[in-house]
C-alpha cells in the first residue's frame, strides 16, 4: 500500500492518497491514438492508478473526488481507509468536489447506502448534473441520489475558499471541473480526468472511448498544457502513476510530462 504523499505550506496542506488501481484495455483507455507508435507499445490490458487529493486550508477540509468506494473490486476503493489511517475522519470533511460523474470518481461518496461524508457540501457543476440525469438507471446517478440533500450545483467557475477555485474544463464530460489551488510555493491544477496517461501531454488526441466531446477535450488539454508550461504550474492527474503530480516541459516543439521526485 502506498503511503500518502504530502505537501505543506503555511496554512495549506495537500495530501495525495492512492485509492488503488483498476484494469483497463488499450482499446478503451487509449482512443484517438491513430497510428501513434508510442501507443502501439502498450499491452492490450494494463492497470492505471487512482490518485485523489485532500486539502486542509485553515480549519476547512476539502476532498476532491472519492474513488470507486464500494462499487469496486479488491484493488481499489481504499480511500476511506486511507483517510482514517491519516487521522482524517470522514465527518471532518467540509467540501467534496465532484469533478465529474463517472463512478470511479463518485462511488466513494456513499458507504452502506448512506453519505460517507455526512457533514460535507458536495459540489458538482450544473452541466454535469444534467449529463448524469440522462442515465437514470446508471450507478452514478443512483449514487448522486443518495447524497441529494448534500449536493450543491454550480453554474460558473466558483471560488470556494480564497485559494481554491473550481474551473469548468469540459470535454471528458460536459461539466468536468478542474481545481486550481494557490499555495505560497506555486499553483497546483488538480485536473482529474482531463488527461488519462502521461503521454497524453504529448499527444492530446489521446482519450478514453467514452469522452463526451473529443473536440472540446483536445482544446481543454491544450489550454491547460500551455498554461502549466508558461506559468510553471504543477499539474495533478488522477490516473497518472502515483502520486500523479508533476510539471510540463517543452523539448523542441513537444510538450512532455515531468513527474516530481518522491
């Protein structure tokens, strides 16, 4: 089991937790590759990580997504255990930011058919709620219905704390949110599922098969890459190898992922 990765800077504390891994197929997870030789080297089946970010800012506690939870198999769904092991009681969480409505990101907001974070405001974009509502029988919509009284829907980019901004980054889903965190030692973009593998920094056509709008997805990826490179922003991605945190460098004309040293 991977130990939590922690960054602390004055009144802000960031911890990255591993929720485990899950299996994907190349056909599903690496769509849009065309004849990219780098992608062809991937096996037909492989595992990808699930990394989720917790923030403590002053007296407020924020969780960004909650993993598979009870909907998963044995190799993932460990987030609640990891939080408790780090002394973070689920009742302490003030905000749960739901980046989007896919089950590997929201399944963990429910435990034993009840809200796992009963004191938290759960934030989702309006476009994402309407998107989830189209599949009333899906696992995702059933999960969201179990936290309905805790749900807050936002329609525009929203600052939930002075150093935490929720930004709409559509493509993967219509209402996908990226979280911008400003610390004294730099800016961190928690990009969730904007990117799927590190190589998607170099080839922004790479996406999962179910990406709702690939054209918007490419546009969003390119915008975040250029921003991160120009302003030396740290990027965190849920499915990159643990802890999923790094920077973007440019070699000749090609943008590349540079993971932080741990």
